[in-house]
C-alpha cells in the first residue's frame, strides 16, 4: 500500500478543511453527537450516537413505556418496529424490505440461517467456512454441528474458497470484510460460483453494512446476517439483521421459531405458522429500547447513495495515510489491509510488535482506535461521523505518540481493557 | 373461588387507604412512574417503568454511549452488566449468582437449555411438555425437534405430568404459572419426581419471576428460563434470564455458543471455550440500553423478602374480589383461576362470552387489563406498583362498565389491538 502523500490526497490540514466544507456529505457529522474530546476512529466497532437515536429512546422511555405502558405495542407500533427497521436496512444491502428481518444478535441469526439452510440442501453435509474468520461465527457453526453430528465443517483459506465449493457443500459461510484486515471477499463472484455448485451462501456483513454496499439481490446471494451497532450506529449491542432471498421464503423453516416470527403472534395458537417473508426469522420479543435506537439511527441514510458513503470513507483513509505515512514507516508499522482502495472496507489495520501499548497511548492522546490480538492496531474511517480534518489530526497525534516514545510508559502495557 | 366480601378483605375504599398507609411495602409504588390516567392491571404483561430504570437509560445514552463510546465496555462496565443483572435476579428465584445468565429472549434461552439438556441424557429421546402451555415454548421445542428428528415431544395435561415421567423422558418443560389462569405448578414436587425418574426439569418462570419465589435450588430444579419485562419491570422486550444448576455447569454445552459466552470473548480465539458457570449460556452481544433498564429496575428488590411481595399481591387480588364479586357474578363472569389463594400467581382470569369488548371498554374507563383468546379477561396484581385503593377503584369501574352496558358499544368489538 502507498503510505504518505500521493496524487489526489490532501497535502495540508487547510486543504482537509477546504475539502470538508465543499463535501455535500460534510454536514452529516452534525447529526451525530461528537466525542467530548478527541477523534473517534472506532465507529467500525461501535458507532457514535446519532442525535435522532438519543431523542427516540428518550421518547420511548417517556411517551411510550411510561406513557402508554402495554398499549405501546399498538399506539407506539412496537409490534411493527422490527419491520420498519428492516425496511431501512434493506436498501443499504441491496435487498427488498420483505427479505430482511431485524432480530436477536448476529450470532443467533447466523445459527438460524445456517441450520435452516441445511434443510434446503438435505443431500449435503458440509458447511464451508473461512480460516481465521470472525470467531463467533465459527463457534455458532460448531454449536450447530453439536446438534447435527452428521455435519462437517470444512475450513479453508479465504483465497481457496472457490476451489472448495464442491458437490458436498450445503452452505458457504463467509464475511464480506475481514474483521482484522478489512479485506473484502468477492461477494458477487463467490455467490455465483456457489450457486453453480449447488451450494447456498450465507454472508456476514457485520463489517460492511452501512459502508460497502453488498448488493445482495444483484449478486444472487441467498442469506446474510449483519450487525446494527458498527457502521449502522444503532448503539451498544443493537439488534442484528438477517437477510433471506425471496426465492427461499416458502421453503425456509426457522429452527428458532419464536412467537414474534409467527403469522399471528397474539392468536396464541398451539401450532406454529410462519409469518410471511423474512419476518419468520424472528424469535422472541425484541428489546424495544435498543431497537428504537437502531431504527432512529438509520434515518440518517434516507436519501443517501451508499456508493457516496464508501467513497467518502476511502477519502478519509487516504487523508490519514497521506499525513501518517512517513511516521508509520519510520516506526515499524506494517499495513496488513489490502493495498488496493477497492479491495478493502472502512478500516485500516497495521501490525506492530507493540500494538497494544501503542493503541492505549493513542487513546490517551485523544485518538480512539482499537487493538486486535495478537499485534494489530485498527483505525476505522466511518464516513458519516468523521471529517478529513480529524483524519489528518489523528495522523499528527500518532506521529507525536511514536516520536516522543510516549507509548513506552509501562502503564499502557497493562492489559485492563476488554476492547 | 370466593368472590365478594369475606373475612380479612377490606370492606370499603377508606379501609383500603388505611391499609395502604400502614403497609411497609406501600411506599414502593413511588419508585415507579405512575400511569398518566387510570389503573394499570397489566404489570403481569409489561411492568411499568421504575424511575431508576428511566434514569439509568438516560445515563447510558448520555454519559456512556455518547460520552464513552466504545470505551463504555470498560468504563461503564457494559461487559459486566449481564453478570451484575443476573446477580440481582438470583435471590428472587432461589439461585446462586453463578447459576443465572441474562441474555437473549425467553424463547431462545429455552431452546439453548432444552437442546443442551438432551446431551446430558443421551439415552433418552422424549421432551415432556404441557398441553396448552405458553405457545412460544412449544414452538421452540418443535424447532429443536426439526433439527433432531430422533426426538419426540410428548404433551400431556398439566395434572398428568407426574404420571408421564417415565424412563424415556429426558426433559420436563413446564411453566411455573399458567399464562391464562395463573395456576401454579407443583414445582418442588414435580422437580423431585422428575429427578427420581432420571429426567431433567426446565421451568419457565416468565409469569412468576419477581412475584412467586421459585426456590429453584431448594426444589432441586435443573434449569429455568424467565422474562425480564413482566413482574420484573425491565421494560418492553427486556432481555430474559436462564438458570442452570451448578451441578450441571461442567457438562453443559451451549448449542448457541456465541462469543459473549466464551471464557475470553476478546481473545478472539479460533476455538470455543465456555465461560465459567451459567455465563456460558450467553450468545451474542447483549442489547445494552434494554439491559441497562432491566438492571436498574431490579434495584427495587434490594432488601425485600419475596414472600412479602407475594402476600401483598394476594391482598390486592382479594381487595378487587371483595368489591367486584357481586358485579362479576351478576354479569356472567367465571373465574378460571384456581380458587385457592396459594395455588395461583399474580393475576386473575375470568372467562366471559364477550371478554374482548369488555376489556376494551374497561381500558376506555381507565383500567388496563388484557384479553387472551378465546374468551379471557386477565387482571394482574403487581405487588410493587399498585395500591389497594386502586384495586378497589378498578372493581368500581368494572361494575360501571357492566351495569351501564358501555361495553356493548360496537367500537369496542373491533379487533385492532395486538395485545
């Protein structure tokens, strides 16, 4: 990857400010609460609060829960809130509203879809997954295999997926973007290749939803899951989403068929009858306060072109690289993210032998990134919530932390943080 | 059941007020936001907001999410919030803190425990359940059977459970209180009988937690699930809880082994290693805003004796019955809840051929109860949030609705409400 100044990259803080002012997406940052101090490069892990989300949750506490009590299911339309939230996510991932459900967590949704997919390919026994993919996805597949001893989980390196798609594979489970390096999978190509091999695809969009358009329908993808609290800014532990292509709706049986996925939840019928469309992927009662935050957070996407957001995120990363390049090279960082701008998602990952204390020192200097074991510093460039001026300034502070040796303070090496 | 005046029941509104004033638990109602108008007899379906819960969620929005961003996992101890919440639930159900996990929904937790229990009884294939039990519990068992075609679900009437506990039964799944009638199961007796038969017990405490002490450890129960938003007042769709007796911790494998149930979630290890104790029942990232409300709501139980709460709930129901009895009898209501005070939970259910419009008319008259198909009016007597004077006044308003024929207004017969 080219680190340092380059054609098209800003060459000064003043130029960053000029470009920020000229950017039609620039005013969007005002729709978010800004960090009290510092620069937040971890929106890829937990997005900052949209002002609309804070307002909506306050209203849910006061006007809805306190004001309406159980009637809120009707008067505040809590019962329709998952579908209204799904409808806001659908255009961001190239889906139709009835192909998306908002429910539970990414992990639980992955289990539902993987288990349900197996029943659609009853003559196949292999789940194909990626070595080093996000761990919880692998844990959930192990859990499923514990219930279905006939299953086999085949793990291969990301660049060997296409070749591993043989006639035994029921489902390919893979992330759209690698959580460490942000490397993007070839979602359209692998979806097509899987389809030709008679396998289904289950994509984890956690590290791309709201940033890199997945265009699921155009790609012919079968299923997907994704996270509500990273680029979508839905708040800590926001409910997740699940995508199920319309062509599978009739045949798909949710293995966790809770009452919220029932065609008539309040009929209290003894037998299960699935709701129409992806809504059958719901299970139990959704956490309304957290779901309210997610629903309101998604309002900011109204009328935006996802492609513009991706371009803006890449300009933010380029801005950081333009200023930070020489310091990164001088201090022994290696960028492990793909060099090609079009090959990666919204963050940059750098390996460094002392990545843990470096990240802590950087946080102390007012720039929040995160550490991922064993030796990665991740810096995220969320397009909605950051300015080019902040990306530039983050590079300045990183240089200072490294040049001054501030990161060598033994306090930064103590492993107290969980994230 | 004795409806109408009786020894020990208040005989007037003035007497209700005197007793309210003399009751040491009386001041607790001030810790809840009171309905803007009317009397709320549906805390068994959705509890009203404790003031502490509203304050805590506001703080989570402002000081934690907006103020700390991703650092909130550490500085606001979001990572420890499920365990801190579990520790507040444990004494209410007769469990030790490490025997309780707070996660997901009742439905999803039931699936985890039922599926995991089967592996503890590998030579048995029968799930024993109750005819007419809460539907979503049955749906989840059906979902499990869809993944495990060797399973059989045996449904029997509640009064035939003991006889059905033969050597084929792996797990008995039953509610502590019937969601329609509030009839209490013999939890200690059935737990003992199941244990003698070599079966495990999985109790659904959704309609008793926070009201009828389950004393799970004393009863020798193996597993349980329960709801955070009914008597526990955790807010709409609050996370649920799961109980796993300590003797099963080592052997129990969560079939939905998400990263939050991992021994070291942030190590991102490729292999799953369960957390110690019931924490292994967690799956994905918890919805922090909704969980914050539940955690704060439980503060009100600090220092209370669960037995006192149950007695207070029964006095509230007695108060209602003392005043409403003659009107209930005159207007064709039949109480389907058990006649014995000690045999039921916190609500009373009455069948009536026109229960639906009657409940709607009662809501219009400022008394919120709920309708359950096909013909039940449910009125709940939550011990923390109601006064005897309100229970009396509710009876007065019900009499008025019936005597005046107000419920015959055709508008009340239109089925628009989902709950």
